[in-house]
C-alpha cells in the first residue's frame, strides 16, 4: 500500500484536482485509439472543474477521495435515489471509481469501493450499490467480479455516433 494513504469525503477545493485526475484516468482507460473530436469534447465538458464543483456540492451525491501524502490518487462518486434499471431495490449508483494508474493494485480501489458501499448503507440498511462498466474494460470487470458484483443487465453509453456496450452490475447484499 502507498505510504500515508487515506480516504476522505471530497471538499469544494478538490474540484480542480479531481477534474485533472479524472481526465488522466478516463483518457488512459478509454482513449486507446488516440483523441477524437468526440473524446476531446466529452473530456473538456464532462470532466471540467466546474462539473466537479457542482458534484461536490450536490446533496444527492457523495464524493470520496483517496489521498497519498498531500496528493489525490483516486476518487469515487455515489449518487443516491437512482434506481437500477434492472433492480429497483438498488437505489444508490456508483457513478465513478477511478484510481491513478501509478497506484493501481495497491488496494486504493477497494478502499474507495468500501467507502461507497458504507455510504449506500448509511442511506438505507443493507442497500446494494449498482453501476455500469464498459464491457471492454476487462480489468474493471474482473475487479468488480472479485468484489462480489454480478451482471444483471446491459446498457449503452453513447459518445458521438458510437454506442458502447456497458454491463449493469449490482453489488453484494452486505450486512456490515
Ligand atoms: C478498477 C480499479 C478501480 C481497481 O482499483 P485498484 O486500486 O487497482 O484495485 P485494488 O488494488 O483495490 O484491488 C482490490 C482487490 O481486487 C483485486 N483486483 C484488482 N484488479 C483486479 C483484476 N483486474 N482482476 C481480478 N482481481 C482484481 C485485487 O487483487 C484485490 O483483491 P483482494 O480483495 O483479494 O485483496 C482501477 O483499476 C481503475 O481505476 N481503473 C481505471 C478506471 C476504471 O476502469 N474504473 C472503473 C470504471 S467503472
């Protein structure tokens, strides 16, 4: 585990860091064929500091950040009150789980996921998280399977002219 790793709730003054971190992780994960106009537009618009500032101040969402020393190395965003299309009982969505490539495999993702799951249970006893993950993202799919998540459906992420298949996953019904 990286030295001095800690998980905390995000603050307004994290917005710029989160935008840069999310951009780095998103591009590394999905822009595997270079930067298209659709990708440039998406990143500049959706992963902008103003968007993260809004998310950090949104009462229906909670942001968790992973910090190593003074620096941010991961983030998770959960949204309350969004029913899973495949299972109405799951109403807290894990919208984002990103770990910087240099910190992959050190337990950061699991710690952020645990924080997100605990937050879901704070909202509702025994609540399960649900999420969507790109079907081609084999590393993330394997990570979630290892954490007890199961596929309950399929959805599509649209970017420009392209439709990208996503698995809908639901978390284990933890009692803790
Ligand atoms: C998916 C992601 C969040 C995993 O985070 P991570 O910090 O590398 O994972 P961790 O080190 O916390 O792994 C925790 C556990 O999962 C296991 N695991 C991690 N990656 C795995 C993989 N690819 N296959 C199988 N198991 C895996 C680890 O062995 C560990 O097991 P343990 O609980 O028995 O100790 C990270 O790879 C990431 O941010 N990827 C880029 C962005 C992304 O794809 N996000 C998900 C989009 S929905």
